[in-house]
């Protein structure tokens, strides 16, 4: 429970923000899920790709190396997984 309280404190202090996956994002989310249907891409992953495009960078923290090595933001840019050492 303390970690949840810490998260709420971080939100209140503007240390973190929550991305609003609104109706305008849904066509892009759907297009991504169709493009990567062979993996398959779920709503959570499509939301993260959409967020990367919104933020303008592909720096992520993910244990999902297989999928995020295949996904591209803005259709061609690879993600930089900060959990992995630089090559």
C-alpha cells in the first residue's frame, strides 16, 4: 500500500504524469495492433508505442525484449530499452 501512496504523492507533486489515451489515439492504437498482430500486440503495448510517439522518443524500461525489439515507433524508429546495455 505504501508504494501506491508514494505514486499518488508523485502525481500530486507533478514528478510523474499520466498519459491520456483518449479517443483521438484509438485509430493509431488499432493500426498498431493490426500491424503487429503476428506477435500479437496487445492494448498495453500499443499504448506504449503511442506514448513514445507522443513524447518524441523511444526510451523505455521493459522486460519484454522480444516484442519491443520488433516494434517501431513512428513506423521505423527502434526503441532504446534502458534495461539493456548499450551496444
